[in-house]
């Protein structure tokens, strides 16, 4: 069987079978000296050395040229920003604070040094803003360009996980969705969409701002289940539901679409909002009383968009304003599809 | 200017200029809460949260298909082993113990799932043996296969660095060199070298054993300057010298070449030992009295092979048994050359 037939998520679940806990030899670290708070399979892993009061978070994310970005729609500087942003977002999804980054670049030999400089300028901008420090990395020759970032973070409170959503919980998002996908589409058909709204969307695509502050508000207010929206609101909610063994309903008219979306894409703005990807807002689930308290403490666009239900694990039903199931207009994103 | 003209090390030093310390915003981690013990540019970075007694190590290393490995000479299972081994070796070079790994795979869509299973089998073998736990990762589609591992570790004692070699220090290695390069070459011309010695070399290439125990012996015995041998003994010594602002002399007849090398490569065994790469032993420098004490505590093949001198930073002179400079038979390894 080939990877393309199995799909990304099939492969990930096989890998989780193949790995798992390990024994140790005399010079190895003793498993008695640390605790794995959150294992492989969530936005980030969390581990605590028992001699330390600090719980650390660990995540990694990769972008490959031609698959996750092209130089036409993502200039080098923005690529640097985004490569770090997607990792910060994973730490934000755990309610943590980002700390140290390792940056790996795979570069064709004819890459311009000025382009690499731009890439680092973008990384440095976002690192400065979010207090991340690049402490290492690797640079290798590769026929295709890629950038892999590994990021650590510090948990503030108990890390939020994908596995804690329960029937009866409400579902919230910390900000607007669809802007990044709309920006990408606006850039790809630039000639037709040159207005200010299209420009705003392009910025949403090229400079996403991870919701670190929002994640900390969530965890401080008792939220236990969250993840970030990187592959699209509906798909990511399906993953959260799958991890928790529950289903969900989304009220489409409650979804906070990026305000510029409707004016640029009057027909399919809702599909972009539901399935777009790279939004880097946080999706979370909580009992109604917890939800209503936290939603007031979050910045403006945060919204309650649905509820967790019994049902087939991972099944997400989108309901329109009349309560009728809404069919999907676009295709999901599978890294190996 | 293109990356190929600048070379790997030129690029790395530019990147060190472009990055560096960062400011922070209200939700960011405060720079007052941690200390960077070893920054970007060594085998691994080291950092300590001030509230914790644990100093952590962070490193990452990447292998790209067709550049760092081919399926002909490195079966998938061995590739899994080696991808983790090179990272463990970086932690060993700091005198640390490896802890947690993040594994990123870039895979062409037609990759066989059974091959990935083999890859993880090799990773699991070495993780089990060295007490490493895979706690996360990423899998992405890519036109070219690659594997990036990020590894954390725990420092035992003060991390050894590349920058602490001083004129008058002696230079030691913790084990034999050249076996991996010899194994690669033996496999590439298999028809001629099918003896047991060639088989031993192939194992050295496919299953290198990082020197974690040796690194801990070094740090426990007061060694302050070390690195691992991944790009070849002479080249890596040049890097250590460059980082310390010193030069070095190597006594070629003291270099512990892999015992199988001479029988398989009677002519250029010494070039393989000096310039081969992927040996994953440790190279270290120390004052003579420290060196003589530690060398007796290391396993058999460890040897004193030269000395640190004044001179052009990074200049390494190889002397033959008669004390005459020896000229290099092979080319060094530059990732962008």
C-alpha cells in the first residue's frame, strides 16, 4: 500500500501504533524522572521533569515548496513569518507560551542568499513579537525547498487537549476564519480582485497572528479541550471530535467569517470560512456555563458556533440558518491526497 | 549571490548575524526567566529555566534522499536508526543524555507504507536502546523524501562546547574513525569487497552508535571542549578550532582508524579515517593532565591524536609519522558544495 492510498491520518495512526514507550539502558534518562503530560497526537506534546516546576511543550511543523507554499503567493519574508506562526499556534492551542525554536532549511543550491536573508527577516519579526528565540537549526541542500521548525513552549496551567470534548459542550472559536484561504484565492486571480478587502485577505494569508493571548485566556478560565485551526474549521473540528470520540454540529450562521470575505467572494465566502485553513485561531469546547464566562473575556470576533453531540466519532454536521444540513462546497485538505 | 557560491558555513555565519536575541510582548516568555547556556552554533543549544534544576539540550538534524542517503546503501530501517543516531550524537557531544524526539517525514505520495513501517522500526530500536521517546512530529507530502529529527536532552554537568579549546591542549577522540565512509564505499563497489571486513564497515555505516556514555565520562572528568565527528575528523576538528580561534596539529599515525579499514582499503584507509564522516565518535580537547586522566577511563580505542596550537583559526595540519605535513587525498563535505 502506498502513502497516497492510506492518507495522512491513516498514516499518523499507524505511526502511533509503531512508536510508543521505550525501555532504557544504563546511560539513558530514567522514565521515573519525567512525566509525559500530553503524548504524540495533539497540537503539541507536553512533558515535565519531576525535579522542575516547568511543564514544557514541544511541536514541529513543516512547509514544502510547491505543496504548502509557492513564491508567487508567499514572498520569502512572509514564508519566514508563517513557518514560525504555525508552530506558535500549536503552542497557543495548548494554552502555552512559545520559547525556543530550531529552524531547518532544505535549499536548492541555486537559492539566492538575499532570499534567505528575507526569510530570516520574517522569522525574526515574528520571533521578536512573540518572544521566541531561535537557538539552533540545520541547513541542508535539497532539490526542493522546505522549512521545518521545531518549537518549545511553557505551559501556563494544565495543557488543553483534543481529547476532552464531551457531548453537551458548546464549541467556540477565538477569532474570524476564512481570511487566509480568501487571501490566497484573491492573489491567485489578482486581476479581478484588487480592492482593499482583497488586500486585507492577502495579509490574513501572509501574516497570520497566532492566538497566544487567547489560548492563555482559555486555559485560565478552565477550558480543557482546544486545538488550532490550521486545516480548516470543519476539518479541524472533526479531528477534535475524533480524538474525543464525539460528534458535533456547527451553526453556519454563527461562524465568524472574516469581514472582507463576503465582499470579495459573495458566493462562496461561507465555504472559505468553513473549509479554508491556515486561520490559526483556536477552536475549543466547554460546558455552557464555562463557555459563556470565557466568551466575554475573549476579544470581539470570538463566537460560540456549535455544540458537541453523541454520534459517530469525528462526524461534523453543518446546519444552515433554518437548521437544515448544509453540503460541503469544497474539498478538504489531505497532505497526501 | 547563490547558496552554492557561499557554502554551508558561510551561510550559517550569516544566519547567526541575522538572528540573535529578541524582545518580547506582554504574553511572551520573559527573558528573565531563563538562561541560554549554549547558543546557536554548537552541536546542540543549552538552556535553563531559572526555576528548574534541569539544563536542557536542543538539537536537530536532517537527511535528504539523494543527498545524505540513497535506498541502495541505506535500507529504510537503517535510515530510521541513523536519523535518530546523528541527533543523539549531538547531545552526546554536549555530555548530555537524550530525552524527547520530534520526527518529521517528507514523503513522496507513492512511498510504500511498509517502508515507513521499517523506518519507524529502526527509529524505535535506537530509541529503546538510548531511552529516547518520540513525542511528536509531522508528516508532509514532498517530491523528495527527507527526515528531520529534533531532539532534546538533559545536560549532566556543564555542557561541553566547541569554543573552549586552547593552545597547549591535547586533542582526543573517543573511538575509531573511517568505518562509516569505508562501509559506504564498500557497498557502492560491492562486487569487489564482499569479505567480513567489508561487512563490518557496512554495519559501521548503517548502524553508527552515538557515544553517549563516552560524552558523560568526558564531562564528568572535566572536559570543557568537545564536538561529534559527523563530517569527518579533520573537517570537524577545523570547526572546533575555528569556534575556539585556534589551530591544531594531528598526528596521523595516532588516529585510531577502524581496524577493518586497512584490509579493505589498503591504499587510502587513512584518507577515509581522516575525512570520512558519519563516525559519531567524539572529538575533544583538554590540558595534558586532564587528557591523560580521562583517556584511561574511556573504552579501548580512544586515543590522543594531536594538539591545539596558536595559528590561523581553524587551520588543521596533518603530520605523518616523520612529522612532515601530509596532503589531503579526498575532498571535504560541504552541504552546498
